[in-house]
C-alpha cells in the first residue's frame, strides 16, 4: 500500500483526540484518557510539546503517530519518543503500521536525530514482534519508571 502522510495541524485536534482514544481503548486503558481538544491545541501546537502525523487513504485518516522529543546525553543529539501509533482495524495487516514507522524514521534521519524509541505493553507480544521486525531492540535490563499523580505533586 502506497500510503500518503500529512502532519497534523491545530485544526486536527479532534481527529488526534479520536485516534488517542482508539489507541487507549486498544491498550485497554480507555478510561485513563483525560486529553481534550483544547489541551491538545495548547500543548501540541502552541507549546510544540509533541507532533503527530496521519497515514492517509485519499482524504481519509487511516492511522496516526504521536511523538515527542527527547535528548541523548551520551550522543549529544535529540531523539524521538514514539508515544502512540495506531491504525484503524480495517487497515491493519496492509503494511500501514510499517509505513508509519518508515515515515517516522525518515523524519528522525532528516532532522539528524540519533534514535526513535518507544515502549509496548508486555501483554501484547504482537507489538513486540512488530518492533523487532523493524530492527528495534528490546532494552532488557531497563525498566520504565513513571512519576505522576500524587507522587509528582509530593516530589
């Protein structure tokens, strides 16, 4: 499938929220989404804290990637953190996810970023196989830690 891509614009906040909710539902965490169109407009487009782009079939958005930026202290260069990748169910198995990852990697190379990284839930071995098929390596011996909610308030 020769997919076209387009970067999300501020007017796409509703579409981004739709894809975030579908992604969260797929990850079995739909109840945790508190994002709103207003928050997305503020943080993604005014503060430029994240970016998104869509996979397109004609005029229809069929998948998306949401990413933000990190920095490698060891390499002294920026990186991309893949927050979510989601393809509508009726377009899965057609290579759209792979094309989204190719596009994200192209963006990283074009910007001279050092890497693309993200995480996948342990309960979904298919996502691990997907990332491994693209040449991604698991960082065994590294555990993701998250400080949020009350712990963040108290720290």
